[in-house]
C-alpha cells in the first residue's frame, strides 16, 4: 500500500517569513495530493490540493508543488500570519484510499 | 445544522462497557469514513462506506463495529475496548465518482474524544 512520509514534524517560523513542509510518497500510481489544516481542537479542513497532471498550484499565500519523478510534494506558505499556526497533514491517493502523513505542527512566532 | 456532526464529543468508558459514536452528514455525499487520530501518528482510516456498503475495513479489531443505515448516518459501536483505543475518532464524508477513486474533498466532523479506562 501507499506510504506517506512528512517532514518536519514541528516547524517554528517568524511571522512574515515563509514555511515549507515536505512529503514523499511510495506508490507511483498516486495521482491526488491534498493538504489539510487542523487548528487546535478543531476538525481537519482541506486547504489546497493538486493532481498529477500539474506541477504547481497556488492559492493566495499557499502553494503546492509536485515532483512525480522524485515522488515528493511540498506545501509553501508565504508571509506567514498567526492564524497559520496549526497542524498540517499531507495525503496521497490513487488506486487506494487516501493515506495521510504524520502531520507537521507549525507555530508562527509573533 | 450543516456539514458533518458527531456525538458525543467526549466519551469516557470502561473496558467492559458498550457505547456508540454517531455521525451525521448534511452534505448529500455518497461516502462516509471513520478515522482514528492518535498523538504523533497519521490519521488512520478505519472504515469506508460508499452508497451504504462497506468498501474498506483496514484490519480493524472486531471490538469496533461500524453501521451505516443510510447515506447520511454512520455509527461506530464500541465493545470491550482497550486503553490503547483512547483517541480522537473522526468521521468524514465526501462525494466520490462512479469509479470509486476517492479523490473528493473530505469533510470532517469535530471528532469524538474517547478515553478508555
């Protein structure tokens, strides 16, 4: 089955700086890569996703890049703000159900 | 009420108790899921129901028993649990295509925090 690894497990950045979270996947058949954000005590929510027919997708301060050859994808958050503090989960799916990474706890330092 | 709602939000039970978690989705989706969220572990998929039929059972112990009476409701029946089963149990729903590729956005509930004593 699919195996998704996510790094780092914790990340602290100064407000206004950029944050990057990286994930690798094992199944070359995977073709859908969403990112979920979970604020403290709240439900995970989809923030951005990418499919294997594109290499990059951007939505305001958030972008995701995909390298199919290397089987890795990354989340980029620019101009970080306090409300970006949360746990972020990457995931991958293709022929099987969605497999999640272990999560990255992002803390924005004011 | 909108989205995905779960009850109870918190549950404390002994190892010999029988209890149930309830999930209801108001989004008209055709697939529902149970996930287990433990500290420092990835979200673990437990069960998937598509069009009210169970299509996934990820080697979950039989002390967890799902039930999906219709496309809007999902239950997780709990019996003789172990302390290591203490976790946040998340219900989710999505709208999936006929091919069953499961690439639709997951809408999660707030979760049921379970503590087994």
